[in-house]
C-alpha cells in the first residue's frame, strides 16, 4: 500500500466491517438500479436470463470438479442469472455434472430475494426444460420461457433475449 495511507491493519479492519455490514452489496444493488433507470427501465427487473457455463478446473475447485458430457469438459459449472441489460443478479457454482434444471430453484430464489420478488419471467435454453424446473420456478412466481434454436442451425446463432447473457464478464472467461 502507498505510504501516505493508513496502516494496512486499519484499512483491513474497516474493509471487514463494511463487508460484514453488506455495504458493497448495497452499493452494487443501488448502482444496478441506477443503470436501469438511466436506460429508461424500471428500477427492478421483471425478466431475467438463466444460463450456465462449464469452466476448467483449478486446484481450488478440485473437490467440486465433475464431467459435463454435453460440453465434453471436466470442471465446475457456473449457473448465472442476469437481467435484460446483462447485469449479474445471481450466481451458483456446482460440479460440471450437475443438471441445469436442478439449479432452477436455487437461482430463482436468489433472484427473487435480490429483486424483491419483481421477476415474472425467465428466458432459458433447452437445458432448463422439464416439469420439475417449471414447478420450482412457478413456486417462486416465475414463468420459464424456453428460447429454442432454429431447426436449420448453421454456425453461431444469436437467440432472442438469451444473447444478453453472453455479454457478461463470466461468459467472457473471467473466473467467478
């Protein structure tokens, strides 16, 4: 640390106080609301996008690494929820062999807590289909809307509504 600042221990102690008090989470929440208002939207989102990504394992993730047969990768799966502007609302990490549809309940519960239960619809891919996923979401007041691939897919195709999740820092390869 620069010499003109307080002692390291004092800075660390104050940072820990702020973290325990939830100051940083409150700042992020307020900034997200402000960005939505500046974009001409409501402060709280009524629609979100759920997606997952399998990341290569690290030494720290060794105990939770699994094999994702669909993507043919070993590692951890990061399940994320973003609003329609691409702002991260919820994140959940599991072994890569966990099914997307089994994480819907945890993700939707986190999102409803963050947004004060304003979310009504979640755009998802076909990995989130199934009666159990739809039931878990509807118990929290959220309807899952599956955005399907075009039948004649050639190369990369931007899916309506779901493309927003591809812009997030997590989808650009930054670790959680």
